[in-house]
């Protein structure tokens, strides 16, 4: 994308330049043109008078319209060449690794539950392969894990892994990360890992639906997407029914080291 497109990834210098160019007139004009309540979702959870809430919303936002109608900006998955990047940050005590690969899925695709579980076992929590090797066994990282930024609309749900570590441990962190990913791809996960992962992940999903903050967020998201909690129920059932073969196949299909873009930032010495 070209500079000026909302999807363009700016450099640090470009961000500083853009911020320094902003005026109060720019902010007011942007707000008047793009901000409004004609298109939006509202959800509330708790002990309330629903009619009073509706009346308050109408009084506060009913006539607030943007200067232009809402148009969603698509964010398709674009080809990116594999690359290894290093940024030297002098005098910084900690260093960071970020590895990323594109995944052409949305959260309603058939492979979604299996890949969610594969990520959970590889780097999703404190019992995952990456955490147990890099944090627990070798004590190399203050925090390590992986996740998927799931899209509900565009088939563009990148997987990424990250770690924070002392700069002098870079080579060991990188080697351990590569070895654990390679081992998972080669040997797959175990039946015990899958069983424990299913229990943990389903418990987390149930917990989110037992808390007001999780419920209200899900309600608003479902309104935008035209979904109900029946979708969540289907995903829960699919996670509970996963086989080891399905999880290992999803990992091998989508987590492809040959396509990784890896970045390292820290005060690395020659």
C-alpha cells in the first residue's frame, strides 16, 4: 500500500513526521467527516431498564451523523517475502523477537478450531511448548508465546510468536524457538497435550461468557457480524471433538517456517 492508505505500515520517521504535521483544524475536519452514530453497534449487560438505556442513546446519539457514510476498508492477505530483520536499539536492557506468517483463514472456516488448538499447544499459554522450553526449561525469556489475530471477514489472520529476552541470549532464544517449531511440525503433539489443551481452552471460552465484559463484547461483535451465540456453541463442540490428526495437520498446513518474517530488536553486540 502507498503512504496515506490506512493499511500502509509506516516507518518510525514517517510516524513522527505525520504527527508533527497534524493541526487542530485537521482533527476537527476529520472528526466532522468520519465520526457519527449512523452505523454502529451497542450492547449492554447488567441490571438496567432497557427502555431508559434506549432513550438515553437516542437523546445522546440519535441525530449524530458522519459527513460520509461508513465504508469498511478491506484488508486482504497480501504476499510477503520471507525475511529476517534486525534493529539495533542502543542501551536497551531488553530485546524482542517477533515472528509472523500470514494465514488465509477466517474464524468460521473448517480449519479454525484445529488451528486454534494447534496454536494453544505450541505457544498459547504457560503450558505450551514454547513457554516450557524457552521460559521454564532454559530460563531465556521473560515472556514468550504465540497467537493468531483472527479475522471474521477477510481471509487474513496472521499467526505470530514473540519473546522478550536479554540481548546476549538472542542466539539461544532463536535456536530454541526454531527447534520447538520444527519438533512440533515433525513429530506433532501428543494425545495428553490435546486432552489438556481442550480442557483449558474450553474453560477459557466458558469463563469469557460468564463475565459481563466478555458477554458485552461478544454481543456487540455478533451484532456487527450478524451472528448469534450459536456460532460459539458450534466452535465449542468442534474443539471438544478435535482429533490429534486434525490438530497436527492444521499446524503443518498453516505454520510454515519457510514463509516466516522474523524481526529482532535490541542492543545486540557484534
